[in-house]
C-alpha cells in the first residue's frame, strides 16, 4: 500500500502547507453538486484464525492483498453532507510467508454517506470527513483458503478532499470485515480489510 500512502501524504502536505486562508469571493468555485472520479485502490488484510479444536490456538497474519482501480460517483448537498458510490478492484499474484502464493481477484461496491466540513482556503476547498456505508464484497481468490465467497455488511472510513474549481483530489481509507469457514467448519477466519484509495475527478 506504499503508493497510495505516499499520495495521501502528498495531499495532506498540499492542503496544510501551501494554501493560505482568505475570506474573499468564491465566485464560480462552489462545493455543492455531483462529482465523478477515478484512481487507484490498494488493499491490505489481517487474517484471524480460530479452530473448533480447543487444543489448537488461533493466530493472525497481516499481508498486502492486491491493488487495482477505483471509480466513484458522488453528490455533495452542501459543505457538510455528501453521499457516494464506488467500485474498487484488488487483483494480482500475491506471495506471503503464511499462505504462499495466491492469485487475488476481488472487487468491492460501496454506498456511503460522509460528514465533515469543507473549509475554504484562497481558491481551494479542503474537506476532512468521516464516512459510513454499506459494502458488497466479492472475492474470487484461488490457491488459498478463501475461494469464491461474497459478503455484504457495513463499513466505515475517513477521507480528505481537495477541490479547486471543478477539479478535485480525494484520498480515503476504509475498514471492513468478512467471515469465512471451510466446508466442514473446522476452520473459521475473520478477515479485517483496509482499503486505501486516491482519486482525481470532476465536479459538475
């Protein structure tokens, strides 16, 4: 997740160190309205194992879980409340010391509401926000314990959006979990996912 983390760091520096506050006219630069964007998404996971046999202790493992693209559509009602929908992929051949090598092929659809405040600096808007939503996750991974399973549940996250005129950059980090059991239900796994996304888009 190094590339997405670096992009978030750059965005934070830009928004905190390169713009100066100004109470001037906002002209055509408004925050409300529809927006559409695209970018990158990277996923990490922590797998927590539990076993029916009390003689076997549970354990956990952390590893990268692929990267891919992110497409989003959103609408900001005002400088505080917005809603959004996104589609993210995480794919690739992943190797780690725990599972070995596996071919990740997964995607996530998210519907969310975000709450924050869009501060106006010079000709920029900067909105830090928290969000809550519902996700639909499809994992088609092969060669590992998890193979072809779906899950849907709530997720939560946070973001930071920088908007200049009709162009914006958005950095987000989201968290959600899924459960998995093998066919004979002797192994139970809880997967805690972290998805980092960076998009560039246009506000209508």
